[in-house]
């Protein structure tokens, strides 16, 4: 607090009775007591912070990929490939192809084999005629070149049981045998060391000529 200095006041001079000069003590006015005003610190201006409403937490929804709509394709059953079976015309029973000579040929073949070794010394024509007789054919011994005309016919499809004729230039050297299959035949009058035998040997006879097959008639 600042106090002002009181002004000096001079007292008036009296000529009369000189009284002792009493210096008038100046009345000092008591300075008013100034109550110290407390310094109020100015409250800081607090800017009002706008209340921000807390945004609600949005749970992230997983994106579900939309399943594409698959159009159901109708199942087409594959038509089985049916191989066309060629139509085989059934042969009528009365026209069924059956070798009418099969049974006879087999009988002749078996008869000829049974003569091997039991008709040694017999001529080839005698062995052939005997094989036919045992198979049920009414036959007699002829010249080799006469068997086809008397008992059958020449064929280009030889079968076991056929007769085999060998033409080598005329009577006396011709030959007849019985074919038994697999390139073999039963030969009568087969000369071995000057003796005559009935044997099974190759259908090919050296110096006998080309074999000619005879199918015997039933």
C-alpha cells in the first residue's frame, strides 16, 4: 500500500502574546485500511470440448460370397451304343450244312489204320478195297485209276478218310492209298528192303506224282 506524504502546514505568526510555538502536529489522517483484495487468479477459460458421442462399435459382418446359383443340368443318360449285330439268317434245319461224308470218312480212316501191320504183302489196291469194305462200302479191288469212277469223285478239299490216287504214267506204276490227315496216309505194298508192308507214311510219295484226293460216296 502506498501512503501519500502529508503536506506541511505552516502555523500563522501571532504578535500578541507570544505563546510558545507549539508546532501543530499535523493530523495525519489515518489512511484507510484497504483490505487486500486477494488476487483471484483468473480461471483459465476452458474451451468447452464438444461431447463427441462415441460411435457405436459396428461389428464387421463377414462378407458372405453369394453362392452362384448353378442351374441344375438335367442328367442325360447316355444311350448305350448298341453294336448292330448282323442278322444271320438261320439256316433251315433241312438245309443245315452238315458234311454228309464225315461219318463215312472217319470209318474209312479208322479201318485203314487197323490194317497197318496186319496186311503186309498185300497190294495197295487190296488194302484200299479192304478199308472200304470194313467201313461199309461194297467194294472190290480194282486198278488204282478205277477207284474214282467206281466209288467216288475227285475233290480239291481233302478230308481224312479220302482215298489218294497217284498217277505216274499208266497201269503197273499207279498207286492208291488212304489219307488219314496231317499229311499222312496208309500205304499198302510199301516196299522196304524189297519186302511189301502196310505202313503209315507221308502222303507225298516220291516218283508217285501229285496226290489226287477221292471222296468216297456213302
